[in-house]
C-alpha cells in the first residue's frame, strides 16, 4: 500500500465513522425525551422487551447506546434487571441493521444520498426535519467512506505478507481476539462490522476468516456497558455482566458450530459471490439464534449475573 492509498484508507475510515455518528445523533435527537416512556411502557414482557431493544437499536444505529441507556435506567430504578436483560438481547438483534444497510451495496447512489441530505439542511429549519436530513446525509457519507476504504484496501489482496497475516484470522481464537480488541477500541460493533465488510469486499479477508472476527466483535462491544456501569450500583454492573455473558455464550456456541458443522458453507450459499451480504447474514443468524436460544433462560442468566456480581 503506497502513501496515497493509505491516506485514502484513513479518509474513508473518517467518513465512515463520521457518517455513522451523524446517523446515530440524528436518530437520538429525534427520539429524545421519549426514551424513558418507551422503556417503561414496552419492556413489561419478554417478547416486548426484546422487540423494543431491537427496534430502538435499529433506529439509533447503536447497540452500545441502547445498552448504556438500559444500564442507566436500571441504576435509577426505572426497570428491573430482568427487563434490562430483555432489552440487551433485543439490542444485539437491532445492531445487525447497519450491516444490512451496507450489504445493500448502495455505493453508486451514495454521493446523491449525501448531497440530498446536506442540500436539504440549507432549506429546512424545523428541528424534526433537520434531524431527518441529518440521518440521510449521514447514510450517504457512511457509504462513501465504505467505497473509499474498499478501493484503498483492494491492492492489499496482492500482498503476500498481508495475506499471511489475514489467514491467521481463520484460527478461531485469533479471529475472535482480533474482533474483540478492535471493537473494544472503537466502542462500536456496527462500525467494526462495517469495516470488516469493507475488508471483505476488497478481497483481503475471506469469509471463512471474517466469521470468527465477527464473533469477536460481538464480545468487544460489551466494553461500553462495562465502562458505563463503573461507579454505579451493583444492578448496573450485573447488567453489564449479562451483556458479556450473552455474547460469550453465543460466540462459544457458534464457534463450535462453525468448526464441526458446514455452517460457514451454508451461509456462503445464501449470497454467492457477495461476501458483505454473507457477513450481514451471519451477523443476523448469530444474534437472532443466540437470543431465541437464551431467552427462555433469561431468569437463569439474571441469577447467574447476581452470583457473579454482588448487588451491594
């Protein structure tokens, strides 16, 4: 990779992260003031709690933000640990929405989407309208960043040294560790999954290696809830422990499935030749299957978290 390609990669990454932040900010501002009402009204049952967590996360494009809000409301006494558990499970499903958007391959329309959002902001003055065009502009900028990163990374596929490094990710533990560390560093699983899709689209990361990095990303995103629970009540720390337990159990289960069943080949066949869609499909499968499997045992997970982290 020469200097110009490296600068293009950095610029693409900056646009991608800025676009995601714009989308997230616009959605949060649009829903501001209603979160407590939504959490209180729609988290009284298992299914409603999961659906609420999934919908809110898909809306504001951040499972970390929804999980942190759940931790905050739990700490304030507005919800129970069981309700927070359901919200966290749903948030893991909702976070797959960003990967689906990226997998739609809207790169050709990205400049028009970004221009439409930015240009509209000059003529719209109502807060709600400006929030909507901010989301639109953010989506366009995110997609432009994806295209820039993919183009900059493509030449690395011809580098023998880089290929040797990437193939190490096909070892499950190496891939999981890489995904967890990177996601913990940037504190956004949506962003890290998008970057993984860009790497895969450029041909530098094969799907067989990407799946283990993807699993690790689900663990790395737990760092935000852990940090948010620092200095709070024991119940907030228990919610963070629940989030970590959920993703560790899911990662362990899916790693075993990938090692001892043809799961990777099956998911590849869902979108032949399109590795970004394959990653999005695996991400959805991971979070939906883990939620459906663990939801009946939510009370047991809550008790386990209580034993791991004292309430006092």
